[in-house]
C-alpha cells in the first residue's frame, strides 16, 4: 500500500513539473522572439520561434477516425443552426 502511494505521489509531481516546464519554455521562447525583434537579431528570433514551437501545446489532427467524428459534429451543429 505504501509503495502505491509513493507511485501516485511521484506521478502527480511529474505531471506538475511537466506543466511548469512547458510554461517556462513558452515564456523563454516568447522573450527570445521579443529580444530578437527589438535588437534585430535573426538568431535570437529564430531560436525563440523554435523553442516556442517545440513546447507549444499539441494541436494535432489525431487519427482519421477522430477527424471524421469532428467533421460530423461540425456538420450537425451547422444543420441544427439552420432549422
């Protein structure tokens, strides 16, 4: 039982650290982009864009099945609005 509690605690800490790490890298990337624009430094700008892009939230399309489901939801939502 004690080992299980340690495992749950470790999982909770890992998730919190991952969320904070993503935020830290997004803020760092944004600062590099701003510095790159302000100082006209292409290197800082590109590194900032790469850092932000690497740690941005996942906005993937997903599987073809999920794409079909989203399309049907969108179609039915539009049809319901017309009635």
